C-alpha cells in the first residue's frame, strides 16, 4: 500500500516535539506539506501559510493532522473533510461538543476517517491498566494532576481564552485515561473551578465524580505546582490498589510494577493508519463532555491573578 | 391495554400546572401516586415523602414522571430505572451530559423506556415549521427569548445554583425548538454570558452560532424583560421568512399564519405512551449540549446583583 500523504497543520510545540518525529518514524505515512501562519516549516518539505493555500496550489494530500489551538480547529477540519481528507485531530477535538458532532456528520458523509486523538490513552501503562481493571469492583479513585503551567505552556495566551480550557488542557488527559480504564461510566457530582482574576479559564479545579455503581472518584487538578510534577491515578479495587503514574507511563499493581518507554505518538499514528486502512472513525467525546459538565455545573471561585 | 400506572415525583409548579392535568386527560395513564418532600399531594391519590418510600411501601408503578430540579434528578432516575420503571424526565434531562448518558445505559440494560422531554417541541407551530423548513436553504436565524424571571420563577433559588442553568432554563426551550426545526446541525462560535454579582448562574446571554452550511444563528437571551415577553424564532430562507412566536404556538409563513391551542403536555404524554408501547427511548441531549458548550466557551461578564 502506498504511504498516506499527510500534511501537518499548526507547527507549534506539540507538532514539532511529537507529530513530526512520529510521522517520520512510521512508513505508513509520508510528510508532503506543513502549514503555519508563522515560521519556516521543515527543510525539504513544501510549506504553506494557510490550509487554503495548501489545498489550492500544494501537493495532493490524503490526510492532515490538525495541531492548531482548539478555537480555530473546526473551520480547518470542515474544509479538509469536505474534500474527503482523513483527519487526525490533536486533543481536544474541538472547542465545543456540537462542532465535533458536526464533524462526525461530515466525515460520515464524505467517507473520510476522523480520528479524535487522546494521546494519554497510548501511554505505556494504560492498556494493561484497562485489562487489569476489567470486571473488578471499583471502590474509590483518586486522580491527582498537578503541574507548573509556566513550564508546560509558557506564553500560550490562547490556553487562557474562552475555549482554551485552562487547567483542563492537561486535566482532559487524565480524564481521557480514566474514561478508558475504568469499567463503569462516571459523571460529575460537584466541582469548584478556580479562575485567576485576570483570566477567562481556570487554573485549578476540585471535582467529585461518581460511577454508575456508586464509587466515588475525586480529581485534584492544579496548574500552580512548582517542583516535582504529579500525574497520578490511584484506583482502589476488590483486588487491591492500581497506581498509574507519570501520566500513564508507569503502572504499579499489587504484585508488580511495569514501566516502558514513551510511545504515545507512535501508537497514535499506528492507530490512525489502521483506521484509514479499514475506513473507520474513532471519535470519543466523553473526556470533553466531562469538562463541559464541569463548566456547566461547577461552582466558580476567583483567585489571585496569574501573570506569565 | 391496561393504563400505565404512573407516579409524579416533585410537585412543583410545572407538575401541578401541566403534568397532573395532562395525565388526568390521557386514558393511557392512571395516576397512582405522588411524591414530594413538602405539601399534600392530590386528593384521593396516595402521597409519599420520597421515591424510596413509594417504591418500598406504595402501590406498584409502571412509570414515573420526574419533575424535580435537575440537580437532584439523577439519583431518583437511576433508582427507578434499576427497577425497570419507565421514566419521563422534565427538561433538562439532567444537570450534566454524562449523567444522562449513564441513564441511557441503564435504560438499555433494564429495557425501560427513557423519555427526555422537551415540551416546547410539542408547541402547536413546531411540527409544521419543521416540515416547511425541510430542504430549504437557511440564510439567517434570529432567536429572541426575553422574559421576566420574577414572573416565571419567583423565589426558585435552585435555578440560580450551579446546575440550575439560570436564563438557560427558558433558553433551552428555544434551543430545543431550533435543533428540531432547522435542517442542519449548528454549533457555537462565540458567546457572552452575564452573571449577576451575587449568583452562580447567568441572567442573560448573547450567542452566535453557525450551521454546517455556514448560516449565522444569533440568540438573544434575557431574564430582565418586564412588560411584554418575547419568545420568537425568525428564520430567513430562500422561500421567504418563517416566524415562530409565543414560544412556538404561532407560526407565520409567507402565505399564511397558523395558531392553535396549547397542547404541549398532551402531546408529550401521547408520545410517552407511544414510546412505552413500542419499547423505545427518546433521548436527544443536543439542546443541553449547546448550553454546556456556552458555559465551556462563553466569555463571562459580571453584572448588577439580582434580588428576587
């Protein structure tokens, strides 16, 4: 099978750190173009200022990876899907749930593959954690996701704008893992969201969920943690404790600990290639739905202004 | 077929004004119990302080209508569905999207009918409006929903609490109509939500949506309108203007105006009976999804405190 001719749209940190190396390492894909309003692209690969320009006068493409901020993603996605271009959406798949539903409709109509990716689901410990939890009784879950926004999102103004999610930008990674490994659905009972006085998005959140069997799930989400960073999910079960740490990379079970090298984006692109080959879509909006629920029902608290 | 033995849970204004008369007028149902923490129920019908008590020592029921505030609806709904009781949910179907998804899963598992009702969809002008718009090109939509909260929700504290939706409590009625009559999906582009300084829910919202063909949809939602009230949807099309006013009761088309008596709850209960007979569910969360999107992505503005 000829490699899938792919373009990467939005050459920010995540595209350069993860997408370009993963595409280069996967023989199922060949990078034929990059798009970004600013900057230079990649040596030897045609570069365009906009997706419009690429589609008008660039090389033919079969697929595109959208790595732009969520607030501008929908228009680009709709433009590509209308031409039957297979789409890899960075997380979150859109700024709103309704626009993602609209994209699903377009993908169905055009026959293109739509992949709403959640990279954390491809962390090394996640698949074995899911297998181990299947069928177990869940007694209690603690999700702790505390990091330093100044380290991970330096100067990224869009993340503090409406639709930018604030601390839910990392928090949605935790939710993408939890919704994937826990055997029951869960939903919000109460939440407090802390908004800096000068920002439109939260810097911290404290959330209580409950699964359909009544097990409590507590989530502590904070962007003000300096020093060691914490990305842990601890699940108490009838067979003992499971701890998934380092954002899903390290899995500790009662009888063993597993750690493996990072392969999130390699896994994502392998999955995208398989979806394209089989003509399927993979769009699970559950993590974004839980975030929307937190904004809908959470109590808001104003906290100290945040300056980059 | 024997009448469906139904209980009404939550005897607030909507239950007394609408549900009880509609059930009394429909021979497919017989009211066998009422539930509310306070008050007296209905002469001649067994009354219980809680759904627990009804299920433990009350008469057998086949169905229940949940008319409690959305913040406490899920627990009652789950309790009823677990026993295979058919459920009629007042709008909105829950405080969160994820809890409604969980109820859908439970209904599927138990074989019970779950009906997430949107009463405005049963207003007299809505079905003919939907038929008239099918297949037309939509150029522009204006939704104006302005009412006086002091008249319609006097002293209802829950409506201002997180999960109570504020002005989206009436606004979701407009969205339930718009999502039903417009031929294309639509999604949020931008929103400004106005929160009184002393309240956790918005008193007004200004929203710009866009449908999948690019048509702009503007929504003006306000709870501070004294004097005449406005519940209008105006749709400009390639065949002229459609105006749905009085909350869906009056339909004006280029060549005629239709007005009919109010039959929303009669229509809802006829539909619920048909769903039970055919073993189906009707759960469309699109209106609640659009509201969640507005909270997720809308810009927030603080306005003057509101006192009842």
